């Protein structure tokens, strides 16, 4: 029941379906946040650089001949270059691109739509941001460039990124938590329904309680309840049918069987002239006994099935009492077959259906008596087996014979209905062990079929589930 | 010994009547509970053999009425239904024993004999099993008229077995029956008494051992 449910869980599916897109959304959010913060930041830094151009431009002296001269004092240059994080460079080129002042070789930003124009470049082995202002003079265009290393920018971009990532991850975790809680709470009615079904016994055919069931699942529970009702009605019908069938079959069988029995003993007593006639009546009698036996077995098998057998039948009983009654009931048959039928019983209490277990034991003893030759032994045992060291102790009931035994390769098959051992010329109907298995299953008991002690014969042991305390 | 068979199925009833007659009983047969009540007013019987599934008043109701009228007559219920409820009911309403159809005729006769013997023993302190005759108040056992020499413990074992002739008597029960004279009698001691009894009884009756369980006294 648990294994097929393992592969597919609504909760896992919902969590997966929700968290994978959420993770994608987070990544996109980080990128969007990053780029939308980084460009105004960069613009602000550019603005500062541009303002330095103004300072440099203000100190340029452009003569009437077009010659450009820088009048920046050392002090002004120091102020211009003053920065805690970055190196600041400047360069002034005249209309003919000749060096006027500043740091020679500082790259110039290519002309763009804006003036000043900006560009990323490299100077003295470090990345720089360069702003170049093209100042129109009478003699041509004078270029004023200011460059700044990018330490500040990178630093703040890094800070910005880690802040964005941290806040987005926190949001994602919060959302996932909400999703998880939501899925859990949302699925609670479904889990309650699952538990309700899991707690039920296999024999319970009462309707499911539909009050906590969400409307999405209600068609399912309604279908289940309709099914339960149908099955319960079928079980009742089967019950009635079996009771009627038992009566309708057994009464004429009883009449026929008793009449044949009397007829054969009459023939015997009156020493009927024709021995062949006696033989035929004896055969009829045996056949009738087999028919009666099979009818009984079939009824027992049908009634051992869980659907025909309400759980209310179970009560506390001692296997020893049952075993003693079983041996006493079969003593005549054992006597007639010249088989020593005995018992080794220790008290073993189980919760079980009394008449089902009697049926089980009767079938085991029947089989043992049928397959054991005259002079053999059949022993019924019950008691407690310790299974494992930490002793949850299990009750067992077993029947052992020292007959020819069941070949190893047939041991599984003998529990099939109507299966009969190939080698045997016995008059079984092959239902005995099927009944035993059905009844054992109804009690949650297991069956062990082995050779008897000393490797001879057959031992069938029914082990009941261990009980607490 | 007179038995009233109340059974509506002619085939079954006929077999019961024949089988029981052959076993030495006087047998009357009726096919309904109403007819049985009429018959019981006219005659006296030693045992009622009742089928549960009767037309009209069913077997349950009939047995209940017999018991309500204060009759202690032994009742053997014969039924085709062997569900737990049916079995429990059969005994609860006042049946003394039940037999599920189909049954073997010798078993039917044996059950009838056991029930009648038990009901007689209650009022009549004589027990007869085959050729064995026990006089309970005088603690005397005879086989074919010849008195048997028995020790008190052997008598106790034989009395217990004879009162439940045809039934397996558990070893523990025999131990208890013997223990009234001494403190503890082991199961082995019971075996010794049984084997001595076998020797003294000879072929008159047989005491059979049910290994691990006890003994059963049968007519030979």
C-alpha cells in the first residue's frame, strides 16, 4: 500500500513546481535590481568627474593666437587630485592635439552625443573612467580629459550587489517558507483522509467520514463509500447465500450418506449373495463421503474469506484448549487408521476466531491422517516460540506427521486451491491447505511448511503475530 | 430407550430412524415442532433429536419452549448450519449437544447413547458401558456379572472414565479424581492405574490412550 504512493506525492510536486520558478525569478530580480541601481550610481560618479573638467577648464588661458596655456596652480592640482580611493588624472590637448598640461598619454573618450563624453579605458595598468570635454575655441577644439581609477565604483557596485543578493535571498526564503506552510496546511484535509483510510481494518466496510473532505476529493470518497456499501451488501448476500447453501446442500447429503451407510451395513449383516453389489454400495458410500467432505470444505473456504467474516468474531482464546478438542475430535479416525494421534500442548493465548481456528486445525489433522500410513504418528503441538532475542513472543500451532512428506518443490503449490500432490493416490480434494492458508491470513498468521523432526514426514506450523506485553 | 426424532427431511429422518433402531433404540419420528409437542403430551421419551431448520416453529423456538416448560430431557440438536452463532445458540437455548450434517450414523448413535447415559446417571447411580456395570454408591464394578477387585484409586479412575464413556478424559482430570486420597499423584501414577485397570477389565471394555491428552473408555 505504501510503495506505490512513494513515487508520487502531491506535496513534493507542489513544492517543486513552486520553488523552481521562484528561484528563477530570484535570479532575474537580482539582475534587474543590480542594473537598475548600478547605472544611476555610475552616472553620479561621472558627474563628479565632469565637474573636475569644469575646474580644469576654468584655469585654461586661450590666447588670441589660439595657443592654450594651463594656469592651474600646484595647489589647485593637489585639490583636483585629492581622493581617498582613486587616482585622478587630467590632460589638456590643444586644437592641434598637442599636449598642454596634465598626465601625458591619458586616453581620450571618443566623441559622443553628449559633451563631455565618457569612456572606460586603461591607463597605467589600471582601468580608468575617462571624461573628455571638447571645448570650441576660435582656433579649434580643445580637449580636456579627466580620468579616474575605478576603485570607488567597483567597491560600491560590489556592496550594492551583495546587499541586493542578500535581500532577494531573504525574500525567496520567506516566500518558500510561506509556500511550504501553505502546502502543508492546504493538504491537511487530504492527509486526514489518508490517515482515516490507513487506520481502517481490511474488514471495515463502514462509510468514510466525509465532513473533513475537501470538495476536490469528495467525488473520490463518494465513489469509495458507494463501493463500500456495495461490497458490504455483497458480503451480506454472500453470508445469507452460504447459510442457505449449507442447509440446502447438507440436508440431502446427510440423508443420502446415512442411507448408504445403513444400506451397506444391511448388506453386510444379511450377507447379500452378490459380493459385487456390496462392493458397489461401499463405493457409493465412499463417494458420498467425499462429496459431503468437499461441500463442507468449500463452504468453510468461502466463509474463511475476509468479506464473509466480520471482525467481531475475534476473541481471546487458548490454543491448548483448541488443540485438545481437535485431537479428541479426530481420535476415532486415527484409531480406525491405526495412527497414533497425540498432543504436546502448552498454554498459548491468541486473539482469534474460535470456529475458524477449529476449522484450520481440523484440516491440518485431516491431512496428516490422510497422508500418514498405518502405524505412523501424528502430533499436534502448540505453545510460544521466541522470535529473536528481544522476545516479542509468538504463539504457534502445528501438526507434524511421519508420513512420506511433501517434496520440496511442491511445498509452495500445496496451498493452491484444488492442488493435489502428484505422487499421492489419496482421496483429497486439494482444499484443506487452501482453507488453512485463508484462515491463517485472516488472523495475520504465517505458515511454515517443513519436513518433520529427523527430516521425515511433514510439519505445518502456523505462527501468530507476536503480541505486546 | 425411546427417542423422538423431529426432522422434516424425509430422507434424513428415515436414515435416523433406521440407524437408531438398529442400534437398539425405540424411535418415533415427527416432521414438525408442533407435532412433537403433541407427541410429548401423549408419550414419554428419553431423548429429543431436533433439527433446527423446521417448517413452522423452528428448532430454536421448540427447544426454548421445552426448557421453559421445565423439562430436563436431553436434547441433541442436528443442524446443517455450523456458523459460530448457530453453535453457541444451539447450546445456549438448552441443547445438550449438537451434531452438524452430514453425520455418520454410528456417531449419531454414540452421541445419543452418551447423552442418555449422562442423564440417567444423574438420577440413577448405575453406569453401564457394554459389559461393564458400575454401582456408584456401593463402589462396585462388575464385568458380565463377575465382581472386580479394585483399589480405591483404580475405582476413582474407572468411575471418572465410565461417567464420560466415549469421551476423551484429560489426564489432569483423572489426576484430580485420584488426588482426593493423597496429596499429589503424578501423571505417571495415573498411567500405572490405567494399565492395571486394562489388565483387570480384559476384553470387556477398552481404555484407549490419547497421547499427551488422556484416555477414553469405549465399549469393545
